């Protein structure tokens, strides 16, 4: 039972994290919007880099990208909360039933990994060269987030027996 409770608690903790991130991005829209606009416009990357053709300098596209990030964070939060609830309801069930109850949590963790790894490391970090910016580089923070998510995903995917 300790493993099951640990899986529930860790899933719930990440749901709380994703909820607060989405909430902060909605209620303090401007702070992280500045981050997104600078990363997409590539205005703090190395001068005269050859990849500047990738920059996006259209404000409505910045808002669209930021909206997608917030949507991904919010959906991650909802799926993880739903997943924690499913795990909680199945905590006394058979191993097969408990394993089946993991679907929403696994989906939420996968989406969270996509937001913070694919979105921030692949798209932001490599396509928009965020790593070149001293001021607007969110890779270290994103690494902490997606590694926590990945750790819980690996733990959650360990099969539970009766």
C-alpha cells in the first residue's frame, strides 16, 4: 500500500505544481509573456547568428504561443488531478484495476513532459536558441520540471500487484 499511496501523493503534488504554474501565468500574464516574446523574437541571442530567420516578431503569434503553453499547463494539471483521483479510488483494488486507473495520470505526465521538455528545451532552447540568452534562458527551470515529471512517470509505470 505504501507504493500506491506514494504514487497518489506524487501525482497530486505535480497536479498542484502544474495548477500553480498555469494560475500564475493567467493571473500575472505579463511576466511570462515577456519571456515568451523575447524567446520567440530571439532578440537576446548571439548577435548576427545565422538562425535569425526563425525569429517570430508578430505579437499575436507570441500571444498564441503563450496561450498554447498555458493550455498545456492547465490540461496537465487537470489530467494529473483526475489521475490522482482515479488512483485514490482504486487504492484498495486489485493490481490489475489499480494499473488500469493510471491512464489519466500517465497522460497528464506525458503532456507535462511535452510542455516542459519539448516546448522549452526543443522548441525554445534549440529552435529559438534560448540557450544563447543570458536573460531569457528557461532551460534550467524546465529541466527541473521535466525531470520531476519523468521520475514520477517512471515510478507510476511500475506495475502494482495485489
